[in-house]
């Protein structure tokens, strides 16, 4: 098995945004010249996430509401952080996860018709690094 690595840096305009990074994942797969394998997509920050889901605005609004309901920002968390208290954001990141694995076959991503790789910025307006690791043959 061979490995191809690429890093992507994103900076959103808003504090919370969902960005479809499927084109960048596909481009990394194509640059690798592998025909079959898997792609690990991992955000290198604890206040963001990577998910595979529909890129539909209503669903993403519902997801934001759900995150705020399950892990709201509050003042009574014990974690104070190094620079700010954003425990609710860290818990939201745990709910969504920091990485996904996407397989590919015959040079095409194995995603359903309504599945996309999305970067979830949960505490934004700072640059965030994303690792795209393509493993295959």
C-alpha cells in the first residue's frame, strides 16, 4: 500500500460554518494516482469536526440546533482552556468526531448521491488545518 498526504487550511468567515470539502478530497485522491483505497480526512483542531452527510441547508441548521441543545455553551464547565472557556464547543466536536474514512474504487469516491465530506467549523474565524491522507494502490 502507498500513501499520499496533503494538508488543507481553511478559515471561515463566521463562528460556525459547514464547508463542503468533497472537491478537495477528490482532488487529493486524483493527485495520488491510486485507483482503489481509503482516504482519512482529519481536522487537526479540537474545536472543529469532519463529517459525511447531506449538504442541505435545512439539515445543517437542524444539526446546529441539536449541537447547541446537547452540548450548550455554559459558564459552569470545569474546563477553562488555555485562552478561553469553550467546553461546549469541545463537547460538540466529540459528538461529530474529528475524522472520517472514505473509500474509493476505480478512481471514484464511494459516497452515496447525497453524501459529502463536510468540514464543521464550530468556533471559527481562525485558520484550521485538515489532513487528507490517501492510502491505496
